[in-house]
């Protein structure tokens, strides 16, 4: 416990989160340029569809098939499950041994949920003719890419990284609902499954945020009050949906998510390399199935 | 697409379930704390949803004069779903100010949370009314709240917070359940941007109570056997299952906070 609070005193979390956000938002802006053009015309499409059969108004990046969505989701779930496995291992005598039981319980429960998602999405992918084993993550993912330092070194960084990962997961699932809807009947089951997972990721994000507020006295709530709290583009403008309001969660396209996750999907070197938060295409270490 | 059925691992409820005990499940959930008693757990094992499904309409309204009360008719289309969502948001938006006004919530953090939740629900109401425009089915003033039923949920802190959990969890299941029925891509994205906030609410209030932030199977108002199979490829704690609008309306009815009759193809 003492170690825990020492860590808090040493690491004011918001300093880092803003830096990360600024770096990311620059990179995201370029990626989003095309999406914004679409977003600008969305309000017109939106209000014209109230009285007539709705015209398609897609604003969510590349069109993916249900199978592609499952492959993408499975990648994220494998990473999340692996992230929790490492976090839990670090609480068992490692640098996170001082984490309060309240947080350990949550890490174990959320890790089980993510592992369940991996199991069930793997079964879905098989039923769609895919191969879940081909959706591989590196044996030693570079999680230092999340914060620019080892997230398993102290409780403050662990929970901040956990918040980023879970919030991004929520946005990532939300970013695929239009693709799955557009697939019609062929996408209905995957859509239902994605919705079932989407809000559980939101519960996880809220739970991690609650731990940060309770245990670290972080100025954060279970919901997103400020776009600087997340690493994706939360306050997307030009949409009929008021994403700038804290009552509405933002989404992220696959391109945006993979730009953020790509650096994690590279194998961590020893010693830890200087992390690059510049979104870039994954290198040869990345799984081939996705690109 | 081929059928994707994940084997159920939960206890299978079969026939011979007691009837009329949906309110028992609610009573249990309203008394929830971090360490539920064995007695309560046993109670949950016995409850079923079937009886409540038969009523469809809140019983409370039967004792009310029907003449001046607006009947809410939800059609099975996008506009019906958005109006249905609006009703849930209206109930949530009405609940939080009442909860804060009860004087039973005195902890600063809990007040902060309930205020935030109330403001979010009000924002959802405003948004849905804007989207629906002339297609909105009812004004806020058309809703007849059952003050007796509402007050019964506001008698102490635990009841208030547990009611918030019930409303928020139900909202999550309701939005999830309606999602695949929507046809307009903007609507489903909007529903998605709302439902994850409802899930954050549910988790946040659950955490205040020392309850798990995810929802264990035995706390669900709709048990596995009553879930619509083709809507729910996955089941269990790691998933927020999809409830049909009819199931949601039955659950809302059991809370006895709304007097208006409800019908229409969406909830039939």
C-alpha cells in the first residue's frame, strides 16, 4: 500500500495523458480528414431521412464485412486479455504487488471477461470460415507504446493505461455498428454479439475510471467528461450526434484504432525501445491477417 | 450466416417456476449490497420473468382513471424504437432529480454522480426529441408518473442507488435489444453513443454500492431461458444481453413508476 501511494505522488497522471493525446490527435487529424468531409454533410442527410426511408449515411471509415469485423475485434480482445494477464502477473509479487485488493479483484474479473470474448469470438470466426489462430498478437507486445513507458511498473500507470485501452475498446466496437448493420441479415448475429460486448467494455472502462478516482484521487469519473481523457477522437464535430457532450460516447474507425494499436503490436525489445506514438503501419512483426 | 450458438453455462430454468414473483426479483435487487445474503441468492434462483410477461402493462395504471391518460403506442420501426428509447430516457431523467430531492443521498460523491447521471439523461431526452421532431409520440407532460410507486423507490440510499442500477442496466439491455432492429445507420450510431454511457452509469453506481461493475447472470431481470435466442449469440457476465422491447416494458411495469398504458407492434 505504501509503495502504491508513493507511486501516486511521483506520477501525476494527467501530465502524461495530455502529452499522449496531443501527439495522437495530430496524427489522427490527418487520418480523419476524409471522414470529416463525410461528417460535414451528415446533418443534411440525417434530417432529410426523418420522413422518408433513410438514405445510407455512413461516417465510420472503411467498409468491413462481418468476418473482417470479427477478425479486427478478436485482435483487440486478444490484446486486452493479454494486457490483463500481464497486469495480474505483476500484482503477484511483482511491481504491482501493492495494488489494493479492490483493484486486483477488478483486474481478474475483467481479464476473465476479455478471455471469454476471445473464446467466443474465435468460435464465431470459425463459423464464418475464418481461422482465429491466424489472428496473432506478438508474444511480447510493446505495451510501453500506450503511455511511453512500462504500464506494469506502478499502479498509477497500470490504471491509466487500462483506462485508455478500455475506452478505446468501447469506441472501436461502436465504430463497427454501421458496418455490421449494412451487412444486413449476414451481419445480424455479429452485430448482436458486438453490442453485447460493447457495453461490457464500457462497464470495464467505467470500473477502471472509478478505481482511479477512488484509489488515486484522479480527477476522473466513470464517464468521459473531457476529450483529453481518451486517446481517440472523442469530440467528433459535424455529426448530428453531439459527441462533444459527455452524455454521448465517441467512436473510432478501424483505421484510427489500428493506428493507435499498431505500435503495441510490434514486439517489445529489451531494453524497452523509445516508444513511437506516431501512428504508422505495422512492421513485419505485426500479424498478417489484418492487413 | 450460419447459426452461432454459444453453449449456455448457466443454470437452466425449467418449468414449474413460481408465478407472480417478478417483483420478488426486483425486491432482491433493490436491497443489493456488496455481499448478498445466501437467502437473497436463493430467492433470485427462484424468480422468473414469465408471469410479468403476461401482464404487459403496468398494473398500477389499472387503478388510475384512464380517460385523461395518453396511451403510448410504439410501432415496430425506427421511429417507434426511438420513441421507446425516449420513454426510457424520460423515466431515467425523472428519477434522478427525484432521488436527489429525497434527501436520502447525502454523500458528496454520490450526489455528484446522481447529478451527472440526471444531466446525461436529460441530454438524451433532448437529443431524441430533436431527432424525432414531429414524429415524437408524447410530450414529457403526457407521461403520468405513479408518485406512490416512485416514492417507494426513494425511501433510503440503498434503494435509490439500486433502483438507479436497475434502470441503467435495463437501459443497456433495451438499447442493445433494439439495435439490430434499427435500419438507419445514423440512428444505430446514436444509440451506440448513448448505450455505452448508460453502461458507464450502471457500472459507476454499482461501484458506489460495492457491487460488481458488470452484471452477474443472477441479477438480470430476464433469465437465460427467457432471452430471445436469435438475439443473443452470447450469454453470461461478459456480455450485456439483448432484451426485446416487450421484455423491457414488462420490467418497467414492475417498477410501478409509470401509469400510461403502452401498446403497439414494437412491444406486442
